C-alpha cells in the first residue's frame, strides 16, 4: 500500500472516531457543566485572569483549560462539541508524542502501535471526550518529559539541548497553568530516578536552570496579574488545593486508601490485562538495555506511587501514567509477540472479548426488559440497545479477522481497530436513567426555554447548580441549604446574598419576589418536592425530568 494511503486512513479514523462524535453525549454533571460555565462567565465578563463560577471566586484550578474552552466557544459556539474539542486535541497530541518518542528507537509501525494503544484505551478515550483538566495536564507533562528525555541523550548538540530544555520548561509552565504545582512534581519524581539509574547524576546540577527559566517566563504574566487582582489566590491555591489535598488524610477532598489506583489502572488497560504477565517478563529482560524503557518505567511507577500516597484521590489523577505505559506495552509486544511468536495470551484475549461484547449486549437487553438487578436501560432505549448490538457485532467481526490474520502486526492493528466501534459507542449509548441523573442539562435547557426571559430569581439545591448556571445562562443563581464547591467564593461579603441557609430564608425570599412582581424559579431533586411543597405555596407550574427517578430534577415556577 502506498505511503499516502496510510495518511488518508489515519485522517479518516481521526475524523470519524475522535472528532465528529464527541458532541453526541450530553454534558455530564458536575464536571463538564462546571468547565463550561467558568469560560462562559469569562467571555461574558471579559475577565480572563480570575476564574468565577456562578459569579463568585473559584480558585480550585489555574486558568489554562478555561482559556482553551473559551477559545473553542468563540470559534464553534457554546455547545458540547466546542467544549470537548480542546480535550480531544490534547489526547491526540499526547498520542503523537508517544509516536515521536518511539520512532527514534523503533521502526515506524512499532511507534504507530504505541500511539494506537494509547489512543484506543477506553479509559483514555473517554477522558479525552470529557471536558476536564486532566487531559491538558497529561499532554503538557508528557511533552515536558519527552523534551527533557531527548535533551539528556549523549548524542545531542549543545544548542539543541538548550532548546529542548527550554521547551521542557515551557510545557511545565503550561502544565502549571492547567493544574498547579503537580506540573513540577510529576516530571521531577520521574527525571531524578531516571538520571540516577543511567548514572547521569551530574546533569541534576546542570540541566534544571533552563527548564526553570522557561516555566517562570510562561507562568509569570498570569501569576502577577492574579496576585494583583486577587491577593488571597496563592494562599488558597497552595495550602487548600495542594497541601491539604495531599496531606489531609480523612479530611482531604476525595480521600481514599493507598491501593485505590491499582484496580483503576488494571481497568484502564482492560483489553491488555491477559497479556500483562508476558509484557512484564519481556520488559524485565529489555529495560536494562534501553534508555527509553528505563525512562518510561520511571514515568509509570513513580507518579503512580506518588498519587497513591496522596490523601485525595480521583481515578483521573493517574492519566499521565498511560502514555509511557503504552510505550512499554508496544516495545514488549514487538519482542514477545512479533519476534518470538508467543500468541497464546493474545488469542485468549480475542476469545474473551468475542464472548464479552455480545454478552454485554444480551445483559443490557435483559436489564431493559426486566429491570434486574437495577434498572439501567428502559424499554424506550431500544435504539441505543440496537446500536449496542451493532457495536458488538462489528467488534466480533474485526476480532475474527485478527484471529486469522497472517502477520503479527496485522493481528495487533486489527485488535486496535476492534476497539474503534466501542469508542464511538461511548458517545452515543447513554441510558435514559443515567441521562436523568448525570446529565440534567438536557432537561434544564428545555425547561429554561419555557420560562420568562426577564425578572427571574433562580434558586437551586447545591448539586445541580453548575448545570443551572449554564442552562439559564446566569451567574447569579442562589444556592439553598448548601454551598458545595463554591463555599470559599461565597465567604466573601459581596456574595453573601447568593446563599440561602434554611427554609425560613427561602420563605422570606419568596415574599420579597412576590412583592417585586418577579418570577421565582426553584430547581431541586424530585425527592425533595414533598418537603418544598409542604413549606411553600403551591407553585404555578412544575416540570420534572424523565423518567422521573427520585434523583432526577424538577423545576418549580412561582
């Protein structure tokens, strides 16, 4: 096949799998609605220095991801596709870095295999289609470490080394502007052990200065601007968002045990788990003779342990470990699968998946018909169940072709292709019950169209407030009986009137709104309706989300 054919195939796959489908799934609560609302308010106010959520200070993250989302909104409009596109581009950029790293040490098809492994891991793909900051961090940190790795190789000239080190610092600065001080921790705990392992410890004293300069020059303009505008930012961001989250133990946000990430990682590489023993045995023999594999081992194991030691944990934290892990997997597969022809674990994986894909479709169909053990799909979701069956059939067909393929590389690439229908399906298959609980924006945006455009006073319970702000295009929503993640912002005097502590205050607000001839809109969980109706007058209109689960949402108009 001619070389340009491969470029066309890759372009078609990128467009049809990684770009066009990403707007199919509704925005998820609370992350995507939060990361949509903050840049929306930046565009509305023109303040790109100090992040605001619901009009109050929101200092949990540095602003680079908000800037990317805002830029995408300006280019493509305020919609789900525009929101997710920057994250997907960051994921594709990370895959390109994996290819670039491997192409310097392996033949092109092995490098493409490594990039393909990374890009087809469902865990990675799903996080590339969700608007959160972790994919930006992964891209920036991977780029920084790749630049440093190339800079410290023996054959690099002095001018090129200086340029690479400075670029490393720029990417560290971008990572800092994405998620804070973790941008420096991950490269440092990777690079220092690697240099010691390679017996290049002297570079620890000569190479940090240019990266430091690049990082400072990247961060400094915004760092000064935020300090001038919000003098308390750095205190809150450093001590509350970093020190307390890492050392806070049970009091830390998202506190969890040391072994939390072990099943997360295994689940993240699920399609390759049965081959993991062969991969590890092969890497054990290979790693001592390869600088790249040594570096990738450090980049997987040490950040993984670092995040495991943190008190606060979320599954997305170990996302930066998957790019170097993909390089290790591809290198090991080239050795034990391509060269040594050890195919038993691969064929066992094909068999398990060939049973698992249709088995999943059958189980979901039974769930829709019987509701056992817990309702997930409903009979009304038959189109999604049909699509799930089509996905399973396509995967089985490609797995069959992979089983009978003549060459090892053809088997591996067909195995990657079998994942593509699954990836596309994650954007389209979304059960109604999950949609009601996790994507209230679908209901709230429709409800907002039927409300008066002016003189609205909007009150919401804490959980869906991000969705309410986005759906109603309002940054003055009042929170009832809970401050949620904007507790710090609500502590400022000018934000006090945006929090309603109890039912007595809500009743007083109702009377005030009635006297001013305005409309009070109250958004709550369906399960809270009896309590609200018992304490407030009968609403003029009540709309509830479908199918009406107790954790669904209601809009009451007074």
